């Protein structure tokens, strides 16, 4: 999910939302304003229902965030790096670049989210019960709805199949019992695949037999669950190998560089005898400056090539990725691509360029990892 807009940095953790969150917010606000609130607390003007409905949808989004912050804060407390939180159509996801080192950590991180939802659910229900009767009925109804929705969210996430939290919990328990992480991952992923099929099946029955449109949601969620579980099953063994790799083991060391102080014309002559299309650019004193591609150099007008320096054309940080040799490979997976400035990551140690990582380096490492794990991924 790349098309996200930032929502701030609570507790120093980057939070973003995918545009599909707006859809779910609009649906929830409409559900509250058009049917739940008018039925449970009749006799109010429409703007009261809409204002309360929109407020309810916003608070629901905040409680989704609380669920993800539960995961993120426990992960950070246990010493794991937390990349960011993304909210989207089917809830949220917390990106952890590293893998939990032991089953206890894995269990604690997984259980923290549903626990946050349970607490939020209990809190909203309690508030709805304890508020004085002078409080408008629409507020009480919204609080009760928020309470039950959070409880349902907690229970749903505890279903025992990957990629749900319950799947991670199941995985941690099997890992603890068998001391075999890969087997535990496979058990949780298979369970997630079955769970996805069952949910999609129930959704279909609901839709076709009872004509209930809510079935579409279940089919969608079930399909997504099964799809993610099968993807985990297929990539699990390779991912485990990748999770242990540092960039120093993946990168191309001592890469060929482009001298930043050269003119475009002078470097073009040099590049004619070389084999690469993208180069790390270094300054006269050897410091890495950015990266430059032949395509970017070719865009410099011919009459300007004798007076333009490579340094002036190259893509500099933060648009180009600069990282360290001890960073896990998983931290930059998915961040290298075809966009200008992202065809190479510069690996820098003590201010000096020690290597580069290209999508090719990553693909090669992935293929070697799959070759090394002789077990072919099985899909039930
Ligand atoms: Zn969760």
C-alpha cells in the first residue's frame, strides 16, 4: 500500500492511512446517521445524527489506531524496530522490519493489539452505562456501538489463522512447543487459509441464501485472508533466511562510482566503456553524494553537457536511499524500484561508500535463499 497520507507520529511512530480508509469511514458514518441512530434514538434533526455519526466514525478510526499502537509499542518495548503503521480498508497493519527473536516476544506483540481493542470496547461500554441520563441518547447509542464494534474487532482478530493476530498467537504457541519456527509458521498459515475459505463460504451463503449484502464483506475478508495465508506459506522459508541477512551480505561491495566533479560530457566518455546504467556518485574527497543514471544524464541538453557537472544531475538523499551495512535486508525490501533515484541503495559506513544494493542484488539473494531451503513450498 503506497498511496497513503500521513496522520502524524503518536509516540514517535509514523502513522499513515490508505485512501480506502475514507471509504470505510463514510460507510460507518452513513450507517450510524441513517439507520442505527434514528432507530435507537428517534426524534432528532438530521444534522444531529450526521454530526454524531461522523464523530463516531472518527473515534472508531482512533480505536483501530489504538489496536495497532498496542502492537507497535509492545514491539518497541521488546527492542524490535517499528517502521510504521498503516490504516486501510480492512483495519490496520504495523510494519516491523525485523522478525521477533523468540516465541515469547512474538506472543506479546501479537496479543497486545486485541488486548487494546478489548480494553477500548470495555471502556466505551462502561462509559455508555455510567454516563448520567442527562447525556443525549445519540451519544449513549454511539458509545455502545463503539464498545461492541471494538469487542467484535478483538474477537475477529483472535481467530487462529495467519495473518490475523490469532494466527501469530497460534504460531508463537507452536513455536514454543516444538522449537521449530518454520513449522509453526506453516501451521498458522495453513490455518489462515482454511479460515479464509470458511469465512468466504459463510459470506456466500449469507449473500445467496439470505440475500444479505453483509455477506460481500465476509467474502472479501475471507478471500483476503486466504490469499495472504497462501502467500505466507509460499514465501515463509525464503523470508526466514532473508530475515537473518544484513545488507553487508547482500550488497555489491566496492561499486564502480561516478566522479561528481566530472562534467556530463566527460563522464559520458568514461561510461561508454563500463557495464552499468546507474552509478553511485562520489565527491572529490570520496564522500557519497547520490546516484545517477545514464537516462538522467541523457536528459541534459547536448549544449549544456560540457558545463553541467554529474553532481548537479544526480538524485540526492532523501530521494535516494542511504543505509548502513548492519541494517537487515527486510528493512529495505519493497523500497527499491523503478522510480528515479530508487534503482540503487547506497550502503555507507563512517561517511564512506562501502557498497550498493540493487533490485538485482535482492532478486539474486531471494533466489539463492529459495534454492538453499530445499523444502518446496506446499499449498494445501
Ligand atoms: Zn492486530
